C-alpha cells in the first residue's frame, strides 16, 4: 500500500522520474530554496503550491529565495517569486544585511536589476557597511549596471561607513570606464573619506594618472561652464527665468567673473579713479 501523506505538512515531489517526500514546513521551504539556487522553476512552483514561504531564508546561506535568484541571475525565477509574495526589499539575516538588488548588482545581471527596481526595490538601501547597490556594482566591475542604477535614481553621493562615495570605489578598482559615467551626474568631488582625502587626492595617491586627468578635466570644464553661464546672465541682465537683475547684483556678478578669470572689470568707478589719477599725474608734471 502507498504511504499516506500528512494533510498539512507532507509534500510528494516528482522529479526526474523519482518521488521525494517532505514531511514538514522546513522541508518545503528548503525545496523552494534549492529550486531558486538551481533555477528549477517546476520545483519552485510545486513548493509554492504546497505552502512554501517565499521569504523563508535558506538555512545554508541565510538568503531568501529572491536573493538567491538575484545572486544567480535567474530572471524568470525572480519574477515568479515576486508574483508569489517575495519581499523585494528584504535583507539577508547574516552580518552583511544585503538586499536582492545588491546581489543582482554585484553579479552584474542588468535584467534582474531592472526587474527588482521596477518591482519597488529601494535603490539606495544600505547594508551593514552602508554600501549601496551602486557601490556593489562598481566594486565588481559592471559598468552597464552602474549606468542603469544611476538612470533609475541611485545616489552618486551616498557615503559608506568609511565616508567614501561611489567614485572612491571606482578609483579603488582603477576603473576608467566607470569614472566617466559617474562624472556625468551631480557628483560632489569635495567629499572627503575617513583619511581626509577627496576623490582627486585619492586618485593621485593611488597613482592612477588616467583617472586623475578625468577628474581634473571634469573640474576644469565645470568651472568654465559656470563662468560662461554667469557671463551670459550678466550680459543679458536677466536670470535664466527671465527676471531682470538688479544693477548692483549684475555688477557683482561681473566683478566675480573678472576675478575668476584673473582680471579686473572696468567699472565706471575704476575708470573715474584712473582719470583722476591721470589728471593728478599731469598736474604734478607741469609743476
């Protein structure tokens, strides 16, 4: 006679011609984890059908099924789990507190990263070391994922526990592909790490000349652009919004531009002083 199953806790699983019996909830949840690891959709669907907890952490890795799917780049598996109640923002229960998005970013699977973000993943969530998914993607060398994260709203200036931002991670890797991507966004290059170094100073210390040049060129270009914009505003006498500048404000801006350029603006006051000085010079000469 065939063995009777428990109505609530037993599960018969047919796979590869064999029959496996699971006697309790732990076994069912374990089956789900194994299916997520091996990308066995049928196995996972069967476990879910019999009451597997979509958020139960794997006993070996402390990762939930969605984290396992993200870690292994299993797009269909991740989608199936999300449809069955997987928590997209759950963090693993070990010491690191990584999320599924962090695992996907680290593994470099752009499609899984996009799926998780579109499913509500917190793009700027931080783990125990205050690292973000963006930092993990840079750390493991995935420029395309870096671009995707930034386009979806990742904070380029987020700081980890060592007060380092994303660009410090790119410098650590000597990654000349990622640095230009980061510089396209509203990056703060004045942030200093725990050693009181800016990104430029850090790159110089690491002797990454290519990265030093990229950062220096960016700073120079940004200053030139700011000067040009200010000059245009001053010449037109209006702000970007079209509001007229006050005469005093306009003069102040022009003066600052001149100072920045290394010269001195010829104001009426300056011209008057020059004329007075010139007349005095001529008078004294006649005497």
